[in-house]
C-alpha cells in the first residue's frame, strides 16, 4: 500500500512507480477536527523543542502533519491524505 504524505506523489508518479491502483481512499475531516488535531500535533513539536514531529498513525500507517493540515484548510489540497490500494494489497480471509 502506498502512503501519501506531505511530499505528495502526483497520480502520474504513482502510476509510473507502482501501476494502476484498485482504489484511492481520500482522508477528509471537518474544520474543527483539523484545528483540534493541528493543536495536538503542534503541542508535541513544542514540548520536544522541535526534536520530534507529531503525527497521526492509523493501522494502515499514513502520516498527516501540520503542513498537510494547513494546506487542506487553505483549500490547496482536496483532502488530508490519499491511500492507494493495489492488487497485491488484497488478502484472502478464510473463515474456519
């Protein structure tokens, strides 16, 4: 699975590097949720005196940083993150 972070890959880059994805998952949030998340991420950076970067981790692992939130809130980005899934990401579950 490809995780798109602050230095986002364009769809053309994804196609060139990884092939055609089966699906693209867009991560969005309300304005209030973004502000709350941004506040928490900034607190991590401030408490560590900029030695650590706060990030949001989800079980599929992608990162959203303050720069992503700022760009999203300003309308520069259509979503907070994009996750591309590929055929090799699909696993078979066998119920026993």
